[in-house]
């Protein structure tokens, strides 16, 4: 069983909003019990901040800190099973420890609106152990454009001067620059000013599926030249246009529309259950195809896993939750991916990207 490094997981919201104990088996995609069955040795746990929090001053900061509190609680409750990692040594220790050692947890933020245009807030989050941040989520910022449409007149084409300062400060703090969700100009601007190779933690290949969350072949080549890494997601909507249409149609059915929950987190979880059971299985080959396309353009040192577990609804067959990582490894092997490349995809490439970013801390 290969050790797995998952570069993007949103399980903390279930811990905070639903009271799920991620150290145990839970109703969700990723927890330590499921991860153990799948070979999980390291995970980037994100404080995902919905863009609606940006509508109220202070709300994004409060939400981010509450999610980080949930991470602190998990780490304190199960220190023998999961440990906070803020440097490359911790990631290597977790890889070598095998299934009996604790999982390495790298804390991250999804959505630069979490800093509320305040560079000092980056220092606060770094002090709390955060070592990665996506510059944007799906919402546009005053200093960075996302990949989505609808940017107003006050949104820059890419990064503004403040945006470049954010990227530079992240480098000084040892925080990985994550370019998933970023607009194309934002992507290229960040490559220019990032201190360490960035990661695109959970995006597919646009050549295979024309979705704004995926990146183009030119971006893949530029990411390779910068030394960066692409994490292939398990979000079915990103991976195949035909399946995306089927999912869109299912969301108009009573079986989907009748799903309720006490909050947005529970709704997402239960809607995922409905769409997972209401549609035919989504072939894992779609995930394999995105990995193979990225390998063809970028080579074996720049492709990783970024599931987006607990941030998505429908998942591929065999990858319904974190117990299934090895199913992907087997599928890739079956398509001719050699053992060394599999090791890199499974763990080492994400490890290298995070280690390079976190090493900057010792230089300041």
C-alpha cells in the first residue's frame, strides 16, 4: 500500500458545523478511520471560507479562526493519530512512519478573503500553523481575480499590487501559494512573484473538460517550468462535461430538491448522498485520464492527488471516500504508470511542493 498525501480536503467544516469527530468513522468523505484504510499519511486540511462571508466585515476572519480552532481540537484529542506539520521534516517522518504512525496535517486556508485585505492577518494565520492558502475561492477580490465570471469594475485582471504583496508575504512566512480557483492572469502573475513553486491543489485539465476550475495546457507547461505541482481532484463536475450535464439535470429532480439540512454543510453532505445514489457510477477512468494528460505535459515530478473530499458532492466509483485512494493507484498502474511515478503522484510530489514553500520560513 503506497503512502498517500492528499493536497486538499475540506473535512474541517464537518467537524465545526456538524460536530463530527474526524478521528473516528464519520458520515463524510475523509476521516482518520477511512484514511487509514486508504493509506493516508498526510493531508492538507483546509479552512474553507464561503465567499458569502466576505459580505460582512470580520466574518471571514471569524469563520477561518473557528475552523482552525476545530483543527486544534482534533489535533489535541488524537495526538497519536494526527500531528500538525509546519516543515518538511514532519512530512518525511510521516511518510517513513508507515500505517502505525500519525497522519501529518498541514493546515491551509481556501479563499484569500480570509485575510480581509490585511497583510498582518497572514502573520496571524501563519502563527496558528497555516502553511498554504488559495489566493481566491470562486469569488473575486479587490486584489485578485478568480476563475469565475462576474468580476466587477474594481477587480484587477490578475493580481493588484496588494495581491503581489500577499504572495510575497506568504513566501516570507513559509506559506504555499495555491492557485486552484485563480483566474488565468492571476495564475501567471503569481508565478512571477512567488518565492517557492506554487501548487494548483485541486484542478483538472481543461483540454479534457472545459470547466473554469480546470487549467489549460499552457498553464500546465508554465506550472512545470516553475517547478510547481498539480493536484488532480475527484470532483466529477470538473472531470467530464457529459457527466456534468447529467448532474445538472439530476439537480432539477424531486429526489435532489427535497434534500434539506440544518445548515449548508449538512445540505452539501446529504445532497452528495442523493446524487451519488441517484446517478450511475462515475468511472474512475475519468480521473485516470486527467492524471495521464498531466503526466504527458508535465512529467512525473509535477502531478499529485487533491481530492477535494468533503467539498464536493458526487465522487468517482472507488473514490467515494478516503478509503479508496489505493483504487486510483491500481487503476493508474493498470494504465501503465510505473512504480516510481506512482510513488511521486501518491506522496512525494505534494511533499516536495509543501517542503519547498515551508523551508522559506527558516530564511527570514
